[in-house]
C-alpha cells in the first residue's frame, strides 16, 4: 500500500490506512494484520518491536506473557492497560514478522516504521513518555544517541528522561537478563511506575 495524496487526515485517517496496509503482502509467511492501539488522549506511548504470534491472532497488543510482565512493570492491571485512552501501543512494525528457525521472531522490517511512524507520531501531540521496548525500537528511535547495545542503552536511561525511557523486552527470554541486571528493577521500575501513576492520576 502506498500513501495517496488524497489520504484522510488526522489520527483516524492514519489509523485507517495503517489497518488497511498490505505493503508486506507476499513478504510475510501470513496475511498482514497490523496491530496498533492509540487515541488522541495517549500520553504514555509504548513502542515495542513487532507483534508476536499471539498478538497477531488476537489483534490486541501484548496479549501474551510479555504483556503480563510489561503491565507489572507499569503497575497497571489489564483493564487499565486496554481501557485507559492515555495508554497507547505502537510498535516499530505493526505486523508479526514470522518465526525464525531458532524459534524466535524475525526482526521488525524497517519499511513499516519508515512508512508509518512519522505520520502516526505527528498525530499524537499529547505523548509525554515513550517507552522504547527492546533493542530494535531503541536503535530506530534513538539513532546515534543509542549506546553500544541494549543493556548499555537501558543503563543510561537518565540520559533520555523525561520524554523517553528505554526498556529491555519483557519476554520470558529476558528472565536471565533481569537476574543478571538487578539495577533495572531497583532503579528503573520505580521511576517508571511513578511516571505512570502521575500520567494516569
């Protein structure tokens, strides 16, 4: 799908185009199913990498074990996460990229972010905090400001506050990382939860 000069304007128009996007048709092992959850009231924007298989099937972001851990990090319950319009989710890529031979997900294709993110972000003027979840999202959003790797980028979280907070991915695959880096739960999560409380107060 390409952007027409007669494209609808405003957030509703951009979301309608995203949900109808078929730019990766034939390039994915399944039909595209863009998943995005934002409103004009979004103040907390969660930018992950790409939907996983379960999210592809449900059509809602973070309907998987990663979502359970993420909501715990945020200090919100499921009803708040999906029901409060001040919380939004817009991953770097909106469609599940498929599973690689090792059982993980393929990286998010850059074409999705290049096609949609500038237009979408321009329609979200109330965003106060963007969570960059995982290395791919951090590299895309931070560019030269990203550190040598995900761990160092997250460790330098104070350099990006208050508008941006880099996080590791909440996947179960990162459980060992969390045990190896206890400073994350000791330093970053209290700050994150306090910011979320303030925005949702």
